[in-house]
């Protein structure tokens, strides 16, 4: 209870209600012919729409305390209650990323509320009353829906139902003086099924990435009975590892002269989602890239303690992305010789040539480690 929370939910819902209903119009008709042609062609009459109790509006109108002209539609909140039918259980509610990085918001399960709205239509003519009711009644069968943004996540849409009670009680003046205003009133009610939100808690957490993949079960049953029995052990469990981080598995060429750099082709995965590329080596010692407090230091960095805790010296490059699996670049000219690593980064993690070029192909002896010549990086040699 100590957390202050106010997100203008009620005022937002009232504004949505007014926005949905204040476009009703009426017309005047020529009764001299059977075609019922509007007298003012193309000119609709818009009634005054007010947020105010009926008694206040009638008092102001009859005493000329406001410049009001009939017809008038006025409405106000007459009730406020929790909707028990939309309370399911004591669940915590959703959580989502606040800045598409590592900060998450947890607003908690909102409270479903019913706002009871009393609306009164004031008119001088019966036909005006009929037209105003005809403007909204057919569309409230069984309800209408309005849209408003989530207070904590404006990119998400909330659709709120507005239900009409289904009846309008019409009253006529029965005891008036000759100089009194003749007013026909119609009283009706609506229910806005809205929400009140709890205070939001912010916490740090990893990013959740959606990976669109399809898996199909295939028949792979051994004919040998003893092999089937052996596969019943708990450790013989099928699994598949899915990663959204980029991988750099091969380069060509992996050796080039320092004075005349060659265009290098890089092979891997997820290059269409990468956000940055780097070359890391002693010959590129002009810039230090610190990943200590970065989002990328979690998840995939157990095998790269140097980057997760310290960072690296290197230079950033802008490659030519040919496909999600291939990109090309021309390294800068340097006078030194040695080895450098290629690094690719996206929101899911970091890929390294010196790590990803080691893999485990399935051979006759099982999964055997196999490394490519670029396992130590790309080598720069002296020109001859």
C-alpha cells in the first residue's frame, strides 16, 4: 500500500467514452413531402456534450446560467466497483522490457473495475431524442470497444468494453408554466469495464528472444533389441541447443600481407541481426572497448573471461553483409604482424572467430573436436 500509484486510468476511460459518443448528430427534416428530405442538406447539428450531472445541467439551462442550447447530452460517474467476474486468482501479472535491453518492468496484475456511467439526453423535440438514441443504440449491441495505451508499456494496446444497459427512460414535463422551457429527458446508463494498475517494480534481467523454428518428430527406432534397451537410460535424452547470438566459423583468406590488405570473406550465422563488428589484436590498440557493464556479459561468456570482465583493444569495422551467413571486409593497413580476432555482436550475445571455428563434427568415433586453421585468428604477415 505504501507505493503511490496513479496512472490517470479513470480520466482516460472517461475521455475515451466522450470521444466515442460526442460525434452523434441530428438533422431537421422537411415534412411537406414524403421523401423526408433534410432541411439543411449537408449540415448536421451536433448536440452539446458535457461531463456533468443531470441536475446541474438542468439548473444551468432553466436559469440561463450558461449558454446552453438543446439538445444536450450530459454524463457523469454514478458508481465504481470491482468486477468479480474478471478476477481470476492472485497472479503476479506480466513483465516486459522497459528499454529493450536489460531493465524490466513488473506492474503486477491490474484490478478490473466497472465504471457506471449515467447519461441524460435533453431535447426540445421528440424527433431529436429519437435521432440521438438511434445514433448510439444500434452500435451498442452488445457493446462497443475503445482503445487506450498501457500506462507502463505505451506500445501495447488495451481494449476496453463499454456496455449499454439496453434501456432509456424518457420523461416529459407534466406541470409547467407558459414561460418555462419544455424539456424532454432520457436517462440511460453504461458500464465501462476498465482497469486500475498497481505500482510498477523495475528489476534487471536477461532479454527474452523469440526464435521462430519448427521441429518435426521422425521415426528412428533401432531394430536391435539390446540397443533399444540401452537407450532407455536417463542420460539418453534428445535435446537441441538454439542460440540467437552470431557465430563466426570460418574466414578466407586467414593469412594476408600487412602492406596490401586483401578482402576477407567471413562465414557464420545471424549476420542479419548483428549490431557491431570488431577486430581485436595488438596491432589495433587505439581503442579500448569495455564490456564490463554491458548486457552482453551474461549468458554466453563463461568461456571468454577476458571480455566479460575487462574488454579488449581493437577497432570497429563496417562490413559488407552479403547474406545472413556471409560478410566481407577489408582490414586496415598496419605495419605490424601478428594475429587478430573477428568479433560480431547482437542483442543475444557475442560471436568470436577464435571460439566458433572449433566445433565437434560427428565421425565414426562419435563427436570429435575439429578445428580450422583460423582457430588462432587471422594472421598478418610481412609483404615480400
